[in-house]
C-alpha cells in the first residue's frame, strides 16, 4: 500500500489512441514493422513524488481480416505541492 503523507493529493487522467494505422495504411495495419507501441504521457501538473499510475484498455477492436486496434486510459494519483506552503530557504 502506498501511503500519501501530504494533505495535498493530485489526480490526473487521460486517454491515448495507441495507433490509428488503419486510417493511413501504417506499418501495423499492413502487417509489417514492430508489433508494439509506446507513448509518453505528460501530466498537467508536476507530482512531488512518483505517483501511482493505473492503465487500462478502453477500446479493443479486432476482426478476423484485420489487425487489432487499441486505446488506453490512465489515472495517476500522488502527492502534489501545497500552494500554501512556502520554501523559505
């Protein structure tokens, strides 16, 4: 269990379309190229420590005559800076 020591907890979330190669005939749609995809996620505000992040599939589209398409959503929860707390030194 991760215990958050601060009274200030931040949550950020988003959804990523992992690929849309079906729209433009990209590598994954035509059956060539690497079979993996990675995306960087930029939080809307900085966490003060590494947040807990949950990732889940939000769309899985597949058929017998085409490659699978996937979207994923993420949720990050963790400590954020307290705007009322000052750094004096």
